[in-house]
C-alpha cells in the first residue's frame, strides 16, 4: 500500500469553515515515560523526535454533529507554539495550521468501535500570516 503513516491534508480540507483556538497550548505527557520514572516525560513525535504539544480547536463547520465541533490538534515542535493573538470582540482566536496531517486509528473505548483521526501539524499562525511569527512553515515535510 502506498499510504504509510500520516496523510497530508490542507487546512481547507480539514477546516473548510475555519478553525479557532480554545484555551492554551499544553504539553503532551508520555505516560509510559512517566511510569518509568524518566525526568523528561513529554511525548515526542515518532518521526522527527520533536516535542508534542496539544491545542484545543473549534471547527466552525455549521454542520458539525453534536460533540464533534471541538478537536485536538497536536503540534510537533521543540519549543511551545504560541497561538495567534486574540482579536477584540471574538471569544476564540482564528488559526491556520502548517503541514496538517491526519492519522486514522480505531477508537475501542466505546460500545461500538469507530474510526477516529489524530490531527498533527508543525506550526500554527493567524489566518493570512503564514510564514510569520507564531508558527514555523516547512511545506516540504510532513509531520
């Protein structure tokens, strides 16, 4: 099979109506490393070895089903990514992700198992600010 690992997708495919940051960027913990007593317990990207961060995102799709409008996007970056600046009058911050990928997995923590998707990026910026401060752009590399 030609597809191995994460599937590269553009922001417009995943969030055609826009995406908005909710809350702050948080480090992802590797519970196996924590149980092993390691000092650095932050999760790492399996391909690049970079630290993994998580940010909650609201998908602005008006047809999102109940309970599916909020997702988590993981960001592989050595330093904590900074979300776009707040915009006065808006409760959320619009965001664009660089090198957005999706990895399918089977969620068995339900009555009926289902296909789920893990979203990952290499950076984030405000809309219209690609390549500026707030996220790194590396269009040639999949996360």
